[in-house]
């Protein structure tokens, strides 16, 4: 498995890169990105900004909104987010078939050694939690004989940024109508440092994979972006976002 | 005479139910409770094909919708698009995952199930009927021969569950 470590890599570029590594290469990959700047909101493949966000506030504060190629919900990411992505061939995992739940459970076992020092880490419904508080959001993209599973870990977060996100229509059962601040927790309250956290992850993954570090330059040289592939990641323009709330403004 | 009429009607109803059931076989094994329909063809990637003359209706199987979970979005292909056998023609989103779906046959897409835009759960509720995804004008009927019949698809599902 090739390990690519990034620092503050823009999330839009990361998503483009991930989609390319999933669809246009045959290797197994692990990407770890320490934060992104500027902050951005990422919705899932079917995400509708008008349903998920306070679009007026997002427009006013000029927060980029990106639709990613994987499923799942909405996150707001910034320098306090730690991104970890796994891209695997079918033969890299001991799963009979590539479906969401078995993949999710496989990742729980993969991550478990990284959280040995932290009480009660487990997968609850589709989220990584400590006890019943979420600290990592997951999403997947599954194609023939390959899959991608990416996680945005909340090393820390700013409460005021969470205000851009509406309460989604679909929430996990275990959320129990809790507010955001009661539902999620900060990983920094449980780990000695970000560097230690990513070291724990790398050591956990080394229990199942032989990791070879690779630089971004080497990736660009050996897996060029010129190889054609399906690209679903897109940025919502200001016009897109304004259009999304137009019917609501007209009704109001 | 009245009793005879009742018995004849009951026998006729029973005969009609048997004919309907012979077209549908519910397969249950220790590993799967997949429903497999005898009159369809199947791809190993868990899409089904129903032949209607020069056209083929395509969807995902009961097994696939069960493994994916609640379907929340179907990214439908465009009418008029050409698809090739084995090519991804759309995406089915289920809670956290976006899964590609693959065309079992080549041809031109002549219709898509627009009901899925508002009701993606039709894929779960009726994967073989109301959950159909696209209709294709066949380019090469010979491609159908390489698909699995119900029995072989059943075996394929059993083997992949191990």
C-alpha cells in the first residue's frame, strides 16, 4: 500500500486526486492529510445545498461548497480536520464482496489498534465514536473490484462553523435529537498530539499492509492526471448556490 | 351445480397461482435469502436484464439492494447515451456509499425510470419491477448469451457469500 502524507493540502485537490487514484490506478493507497485551508463544506454525491446548509450564511461568508464523489453526509472541514483515505483493490481485503457494511466493519478492525489508548472506540451505525459521541465521519465509493473509504476526523472544531450546517433529514438513531455539540467530540481531548494520532494510524495499518511512503511529486509522475476517468467531484459556484435557494426566496 | 361452479373456480384460481409462482422462485440458503426470477438474465456484478423484443430493461438484483441497504439516491444516465457491456452507467447511493452500477449489455439508452428521482427506495421495494433503472435498445443480442441464467446467478450469489 502506497502511503501519501500531506500537510494542509486543499480539500478540493485532495478529492480530485482520490477520485483519480480510485478510478485510474490499480494500486492500494493510504492518504493522510493534516488539515485544509481555507475551510470548506463538503456534501455527498446527492447533497442539495438548500436542504443541508444555511446557504445565505455560506454565501455571505464566502465558504466554498464542494460535492464529492462518495456517498454520505455533510462536513465542514478546516485546519483542525485530519483526513485519512483508504483506496483498496478487492484482493487486498478478506471480504467476499464489496458492499458498504462489510467494508465499514473491516475498517473498524483496521483502526482498532490506533485507538488502544482511548476508551470505547467503536463503529456505531456508520460512524466512528468514543462511547456514543462521533469523532469521525465516513464515506465510501465502490467500483468494480476497488473501493475507497475516507474519513474526516475531528481533531478539533469551531462551534461557529457548525452553524452553517442544518440538522440533516436523515440522522443516525443513536444521535437521539442531540445538538451538534452534544453529539460530537474532539479527538484532541483524547490523544497526546496530532502527530501521535497519525503515527498510531500508520502503525495500525502496518499490521495489515506493507506501507511504502511516496511523495506527491512521485504520484504525479507515475499516475499522471492525463489518464481519462470519470470525474464527479464538483464545486458549487456562487450562481449555483444562489439558484438553489431561489424557490425558497420566491416562496418567502 | 352451484357447488360444482365454486369448486371449478377454486381450482382455476389455484392453477393461476401455480403458474404465477412457477415464474418466481424464492431461493433461500444458509447464506442468502436472495430472490431470483427465472425469466431474467443476470450479470456477475448483480444487475438483471429483462428482454422485451429488441430492448432490454435493466436494474439491480434483490441481493444487491439488500447488501447496499436503504437506497437514498440513483444517479440516472441520460437518455440517448450509448452504453457498452461492462461499462458503468450510473451510481446508486445508499446511506454512506456511492456504488457504481454496470451495464450488462451494449446499446442506446431509450428510457430511464424517472420515478427514482423522487422515490429511490423503489429500488429496495421492487428491485425487479418498479425499481427498474434503464431501458436499452440492444446493439448485439449475442451479448445476452454470456449472461447468467437464474440458476447460475443463484450459484454465483452463494459462492460470493463464502
